[in-house]
């Protein structure tokens, strides 16, 4: 399995993805440095906010981490599943699949190779960010690494969704299905819903009866068992977006909001196990 992961990494390094990744990393670092130099007063929620040193660092970390997260998601969407399944789909993996290695180990090994690329991408970005912070502020922020680790969990889950979707629907349609899951997870994430809708309370006894269940998606923060049911559903359904939100909060050194968003992390891990199991079942059943 280690050799399979190494093959994937070598294929990425020899292809066009490696120089493009270096260029994108340089661009993200440039954005990070520009944000560190920002000055002036901005209006946030109707109140003027002066950008002091701490605010500039928070802005730079926010911009940098979100940029790297987006770039890795795009890499996975357009290149990740191809690195995992490309040889099997084109028939070049016939020897590997007939050799004394199980299909589960083959899929796991090639997925591990893509994960290695993702980890190296994040590691390079974190080193660049910390060096820029050290040169600007004279200090480091270990919280960025903790936030990145949580975001990687979301990206591992997305890779699993992408592989499963491609196995189930085929190349182009599979990528489109994974993209729709990614967008839906971001739109329905607790970070977006609860941040913008947190202040409004809606009574439990309203008409029609189903309104409190849909209220998180329409506006306001409902109360009662229907609200708890809605939150439980939202915590479990978009784990990619929720885990990413937790990672951003950790990287910015701020409390995870809402606090029950922490539950999305074990939820993402469980979903990852389910998606991985389903992918292996489908991969075993295909006639490659």
C-alpha cells in the first residue's frame, strides 16, 4: 500500500500539478502578506473597527487559511479522483489489481497518496504563513496548524465523496455530484446559518406545524424539540462545511461558534467511514 501511495505522489510531481501548486502557494502567501500590511478603519455590523496589529493578523490568517482550503478543494475536485481511480479506469491498473493485493488496499493506498499531496500542500503553506508572521510580528501562531488539521478532515471526507460519486456516476457526472455536495454543505453549514440567524427567536406553537423545522433555513432561531431536531439534522448533513467552519475558528483563535458545532467533527469522521466503506464495496463490484 505504501508503494501505491508513492506512485500517486510521483505521478503528481511529474505532472503539471506540481508547478501550478508552487505558483498557487506563492499567490496565497502574497495575499497573506498584503493582508498583514492592511491599515485603516472598516465598518463591521455598522460599527467602525480600526485595524490594529491583532486585527491585521486575524485578517491575514482568515484570508490565507480560506485561500489554501479553497485551493485544496479545487485540486481534489479536478485532480484528486483521477489520481485515485485513473489507472483503474484506463486499464493501466490491471496488473496491480490481479497481483496479490486486495482492491480495498489498492483504493486505500492510492487515496493515501492523494492525502500525502494534500498534507504537503498544507505544510508548505503553514511554513510560509508562520515565516511571514515571524518577520512581521516576531511571534508564531500554533493555532493555524490546529485549524488546518480540522480542515484536512473535511477535505478527506470530500475526497471520499468524490471517489464514491465517480464510482457511482462516472467521471464527469461524478465530479458534478461531488461539487453539488460541496456547495450544499457550505450553504447549509452551521457557521452560515447560525451566524446570520442567531438573534431571532420563533415560538414553538406556530402555524403551520412544520415552520419551526424549516426556520433555521428561513430566518431566526426556533426553540423546542423541533429546533433541536433541525439542529441535529444540520450538524450531521453538511459535515464538510461544518468541519471547515470549526477549522477557521481554531485558526483565528476564537471560540467555535456555535459551540455545538464541535459535534460536527465526530460526525465528519463517521461520514468518512461510511463513504469509504461504500467506495470499497463499489470498487470491488466493478469489472475493471
